[in-house]
C-alpha cells in the first residue's frame, strides 16, 4: 500500500473505533420564558424551534454552548450571544402526525437529538470547500455538504470541526491558520433524515452547528489542494467554490421551487463543470471536472439524490451575508 492509502486507512480505522466507544453529545434545551431553571434533554420527536417559538419563516434565535458533554441551547442571553437556528418548512418532525409518531421504533423514539458540526471553510482567495458524501453512507448519501460530523466527548466546536475536516479531506489545520485564529459559530440547523415524510419516517434528528473560518494569506485553494487526501468511505468528491457559484447554489431554493426532484442536465447548468477532486472507480483520488447541474437542483418529493443539502444552502446564505 502507498503511504497515502495507509494514512487514509488509519484515519478510517481510528474514526470507526471512536464511533463504537463514543459518548453521544445530546441536545438539551432551556427556555427561560417557560420558567425552565435548567437544561433538559430534548426528545427525538420534539421540535427544537417550536420549543423556543419561531420569529417567522421557521427561524428562531438561541445561544449554543457545550456543558458537561451536552449541547445546550438556551434563550438565556446572559450565557451567550444569540445565533440563528432554522429548519425547512417540510421538516418531518414539525409535520409528524400521531400515527407516524406512534409507529416509530422504540429505539428511534428514545434516541434523543444528536449534535454535529460542519465547517464553512473559506480559503485565503475567497473560495468555500464543499464535499460530496459517499454513496454508501446511511444518511444523506451522495449529498454535498461542508466537512463535518458528530461532536465527540470533551471537544469544543472548533476542535470537532477541525478534526472532522482532517478525517474527511486530509486537511490538517490549526486555529492559528485562520484570520480570527479561531472558528466562529455561523448558524444552527435543525436536521432530520430522511428529509421529508413523503420519503420515509424520521430515523435521525440533529442540531448541526455550522462553523466559519477564513484562512490567512498563503492558504489559498490551490495550496490547500496539495494536502487533500479524501477518505473514500466518507467523501468521494470535493471542490472549492467561488462566491458567484455559491450564490447560484443558494438560489436553488427548496421553499420556492415549483418542481421538486432530480432535474436533468438540460434544465440547469448544461455543459457546465466545476474543477475538483474525485475518487475514481479504482478508489484513487484524481483531479477532474465535476458536473455543476446536480449542485443546482432541489430535494426530491419521494426520493433523494445528489444535490447540495438544504442546511448547507442556509449556511452558505449566512456566509454570503458576511463576506
């Protein structure tokens, strides 16, 4: 085996071992307007946004903090600055009916709500890295997202974001490489899989903490590409996207779409490509052209497909407003 293959294998093995022994970092909620004097574990079928009340358009504000290996969401502003938390209007938990809720397996209903992080990584030349999840993954297979994954015991948000990015892409970074010398919380997303009740009953419920960091001069996209070592079991493609392309992706809005599903190449982005890296049929990482049109489609009504996730589009919109 080559050195790069051994490194990929070791990252995969280490992550698998940790996953088997890890303590899940579950979401706890505290709404001080409901006289809740301490955070309480969220239940799997509970809508986090409904617990705090929306400010319109399926959005609310909370502060997010890690306490005793729990992700605590609260509206006690003495404990932190408010950050936007959003969900789609078609969120399965929000639209869950009693018959579907009653038929959920007991181990699903007792799961609680998991936590995760995703890193909006901006290169020194103003490009954002997106990755395509491997098609063999249990959740969101083939969907484009930022590098990310579960929080682990005793981690900070930044530690988790940097670890996941390294495990999935081979990019090993320290906070000192970023302009702010840290990663900032950008926004939160209430994520459920499958994404719609028309696709199937909910199996996973997460709060995803989107982080943001811009790399210092000297760490442009081409320079970072030299470090890329994609982990094929998790990520089978990646690409750096400029601001104009990110804007086009966010304009493919599930909430405003009149037609849902996997559109054809003829209908969007025909003949357009983005330069990136892929895992080929021989399990090798190669540079090549990635068709753009799947990134410009919206989620399906009865099945899912390659696209940019709805939560990722929300986070990219927040990024566009910052830069």
